[in-house]
């Protein structure tokens, strides 16, 4: 076999290769063989689990008869259930092969298996099951001019070499199909969507060649759980959140298909009917029963693209449901945890689509129920009722088994409940009718509050910024974090609602120099407090606000944003260091900062600084100030000392204040930031003299060195009693009630109760779960695959369109390199260069893959990239290598 002479050109992953633009060879017949061993790299067969053949042994294996292009060494005998990481092949007939016969340990008693280890007998049985017109791939030839049965029955429209296991191409000019998947002769629809095509096509109307996008997706890109990215779409309120809760057991197969096919058209029609700019988001929860294992509930969080929900539903395989009742209560729990709009004026619509009641004897009259004692359906629904004034529930009646459960649901939701018994063909009409009617009904509900100001705005927020100031000799901390801010900054559009009246807070809670307004950020789904200098408001109200005043206010907003980010990073690192040193402590968090650039100015300003609203029902607490005050019961000054040392003595954070352990409004004393609270060196001196004259045990455990100011502090402080500090408890913030602690998620910025049992101080519970649920995505620049957690990124609001390599090189922003054939910009990760007559030409990766499969029209030898093909010849597969020989 020719591949044995090109071992170095073989791809290690073969048919499991995740790189769409991989240029190596991928013959299926090598599946199960360790390519690393053949190339002299792998010496651990027990570790890799693949066959370690010598070239002679491999030659002998491949000289055996194949079965539909599969050789004995290709098959998986490990009962791995077609694990996605398994590099062996799993044809459907593998299930009939007796593994014990292969191992010569079989008693031949198990029925339904082929009790033989003879390959020719297995071949005969497979051919009986999987043949078309008594044909199998081994009878086909691959010669272009041949008129064998492959051409007679049009099988040549597929890749014959792939049928036979010998096609080397990952991206081929002919569709790759497994022989066992071919059902009907002549079913050749949409085959062009499964092949590599030239990067150009001829436009008859324009009478010229134009760029042609590729529709080919290799097998790895056809995974059913692959989800496309959410489009950042912000529209005018009111906002509508729609959740489809769908029973996905076997009996629901038809309804799952109906749901999948109709959601996009339903939402499109609904937008037309309401005739108002509405932000419509959709989510889906697909559930089965407990018997299907711990992952019996799957979900897709909110998106503005209905086609994503359709694809998600398509990925769910209907199965299970043996005892009839299903885990609807669990599905409602999952739905409640989705990123539902926090605006109380928004509309929340649930659709429950099931043919089975939930668990619990009070919800049905069925004989068998694996959880008869369940009685919490009302409690689950009541949470939604209390969450939204505009909460609506629509139930699709499929059969009479759910009637008792329906009455219970109606008793909870009352006037906002509706149901109907419909046929599958009425699905679209009913969903559309239900949406339209609930929308109209919601319009009659009186708003809880009115907003003074509604404006489109661009917001700026940050992804998590880990402490990275390790090279302290040559760099300043401030320079380093400013660079981090630039690299992790996210900008996007939102709709900002600002309440009519100033937020009524105590003076110490809002600060001495600012007034505070509460707002709602629609895109980030968060309440914020907007802080405006009081002198600006006075000038605005007296109509004396100048451009210079606005410039000054903009600088203050920018400075406040940076101060809060610095405090946020250092508090997170303080928590980390305390955990590493096993120090008992109270974790500290700072509220999340935002910068908004408004389309319509508010109080004369377009640039506003805001923080996430600290929605905790506790009084505001001042732990320290800028001068000599510190709370004697709750001493948090070790944190300030920590910030001084971990910025290499360049800044110190004081004025610690907030609710419980969630802080805000830091004062930072430094030479690098200009702010009215910044007292620079004097602020640092006051802190160590008056608030922290002697280190506590926490400082010592964290390795915080005593400053010169502290060593002299007792001389300067009249009446200072050194015994006070030495008696400080070993627990940092020990007087704070630990049951009232909260934390701020570093990904989605959600505020949630702090769980003492959790080892994760940085992420909320939902983000912890979602960060490990990875999906394969296509890079919009290089078209390669990369892995990411869709739901995790979505909670932050990230739209990741490019792989990390393209992001790092910014190649998607360059216009310098264009393909010779299609004229499109070429990704720098995939650009190919050919040299023809000493002339260098750039071509795209699609052109490269297509060219390397073009053959000479005379001798059928491969194109060797030494002749420049015209657009016409390239598109028409017309190549002459210069020979006059016609291959026989």
C-alpha cells in the first residue's frame, strides 16, 4: 500500500482529526494503528492502547481482505460504546462479533452473536446484512474510465476510495460516507454540501468568477451537540424571555421533531404580530427521567437566535421513560436557574410540552411511579410566579394522562395559565397564538416603576484579570494592570434604563461627593448604581455645565473604573493567597464596575461610571476610612497592608466599606492615579500610623513585612497600647457573621450566597458547572475548530468568533493577503504559498485542498503546483501536466 512509503505524512488522529485544515493523510484503513510508533515516537503500547505494528506486520495486516473498507485491526473490541476519544472504528455490525471468541474464551452460549473468529466468515455475514444489489465496495475499482458496477449504479458519485478505507484526504472532492449508511440507490441530494469545492464559481449574471463559500464540514464538525455563537442583538424593550421545557423520552419523538422544525418561523411571525421592537430571547430545557442517569436534563441558555435552539433540540436523542412519569420538577429547577431577565417589567413565557405527568401520586392515577411521594410541583411553579409579575405558562395537552397535573398547575399560575389539546400540525399556530395573547395581556399590567431615561449605550466591562505582577524590578504595577485592562476589555451595545428618582441612600453609603441613580442594563441583565459627582448635578440643574466640566467628569468616571478594577484584582488575589497559606479568613469582593457611553446624555453626561448593585439586605458598614478610623471589632486592615506589598509599595487601598464582605468605593493612595481621595504618600503614612501600627498574625502568615513607619509608630501615637493588636484573633474579619457572606462571580458577576463547603471562591455555582461543558466551534477566520464552553462564555456575554491563534495574531483584521483565485482575505494561520515560474502567489486553504486533488486529464497524475492554472481551468478541473500519454 502506497501509504507505507509515506509514514511521516500520516496524521496521528486519522479519522478523529479535529483540524479541518490538516494537510496530512487520513486513510481510514490505518484506524487503530499507532502512527506515533510507526514514526518512532511512541514506545508505550499499554498507555496509547493502539496496535504497535512494524512496517512488515502492518503490510501483512493490510493484505487481508477488508469488509466494506474495514480491516481486523481497525475494529474496537473494548466495549467503549463508541467513546468520542476512541481511535478504532465502530461499524454497526461490530455489535454482533463475539469478543470472547476472538480471545478464545467463549462458551458459545450467548445468543445473537457471531461465534467465530474467522474473518472470512464474518465478511460473509456482514455482506448478507449490508449490501446493495448484492454489491459491496470491495467489488468496485477506482479507475476513472472504468465502467464497473460502481458507475453503473452511480456509486462513483461518492468517494469509492473512502468506501474501501483508502482515501487519504480529510477534505475530499467527493462525499465521504460509510457503506453501511448508504440506504437507497440514487439518493444523491445535497452531495455538493459534503465536498471540497473550488473557492470560486461562475456568476452567469455578472459574467465573471466570484468567491464561493465552502459548505463542507468534516465528520467532526457534524457533532449534534455543536452550538453556534450567540449574536449580540439589543433591541428596545419590552423584553420577552421564552423557555421551552420539552419531554425528550421515546414517546415524544414526533413532538421533538415538530419543535425543532418550527421555532425559528414562530419567532419570526411573532415579531411581525407584536409590531414593536422587542428583545426576544429563547432557552430550552430538555428532560427525561432519573433512570437515564445524572445527566437526564440538558439545557441551552438564552439566545436571540432561534436556530440555535432548534439545533440544540436536534442534538437530543429521545430515549427512556419506562415508568411514564418524568422529572418535570427537575426541569423546572433548571429553568429557574437560567439567566432570566432581572427587569421586573419583562415578560417570561414557559411552554411545557409533554405527554406524561410529573412524579407524585397527587398528579396522576397511574399504577406505577418510581417516586410516588413527590409533591413539590406547586413549589417549583410558585417560584416563577413570585419572580415575575408578567409570568405566563402554556401547556400543550398531548393525551389525557396529564389532566390532573394540569389542574394543579392552573391552580398555581391561575389567570396567566392556558392550555390546549392540539395535533402536531397545529403546533406552530398554537405557540404563536399563545405568545401573541400573553404579550397583549402583559401590556395591560401596570408597570411597577417608570424610568426617567432610556438610552442605547456602549458598555465596557472586563473579563477576569488574574494577578500577574511577578516581574517587579523593571515594571510598575499600574502599567501592568492597565495593559491587562486593555487586553481583557469587552465592549458591546446595551439598552440602559435609569430610574426617575435619585436612589435614596444614607450619606456614608453613596459617598460624600456623589449622587447615585439606580439603573438596569438589559444586555448584561444586571442592576447597576450610577455615580455622578454632586458638583456636576448642581451645575447641570443650574444650566451652567461647560464642556470643561464634562471633560473633568469623564476623567473622574475613567479613574473610578480603574480604581474598582485594581481593588477587585487585589481582593481576589488576597483571597487566593489566604487559601494557599491556609489562613482562616473572610473573603473580600468588590462590586463589578461598568463604563457606559450613552447615545442620549443623562444629566448632561454621555460617559457614566456604574457598579453592580449590591442587593443585600444588610446595613452599609465602614470598616476603615482615609485617615485614622478603623472598626475595632472587625479589623480588615491586613488587606490594605497586603495591597501595599503586592503592588511593590506603589499603592495602598484604604477606606474599606460595603455590605458584609462585598465592598465598594475604594480609596487608592498612589503616585499613578489622580483622585480626590488619593493622598499619595501621606495616605500611606496615615494608614500605618493610625490604623495598622502593628502587624496581626494574618500579616505574618501571609509574609507581609513590617514597614519602617510601623516600627516607629508607637513613638508617634500618643497612648498607643501595643497589646491591643497582638491580641487580634487569628481569623481575618472574625466578627463578621459567616452565614451572611456573599461572593461575586468573576465570570458572570452574579452575586450569590457564599458556600463554606465550596473550594471555588471565584465562580458562582452555575459557572462552575458550565465551564467544563465544552463544545467544538468553527473559527470564522481560519475555519479551524476550537473548544469553548458556550453557556459559560454566554453568561459573561462573550461572542467568541475566532480561535485563540487568530485572536493573538489578529489575522482576521488584516487585508494584506488575498487569494489569487477568489480574491478573499486569507487567514495568516492557513495561507498557502505556491511558486510558479519563480513567482510567489498566495492562495487560500480551500484552493490548496482542491488543487492537490486535481489530476492530469491525460495521465491522471496529481497536480504538482508547478503550473499556474487559469480561473477557468482551476474551476473546471482542467489540468495537463505536459504529457501526451493517456493512461490505460
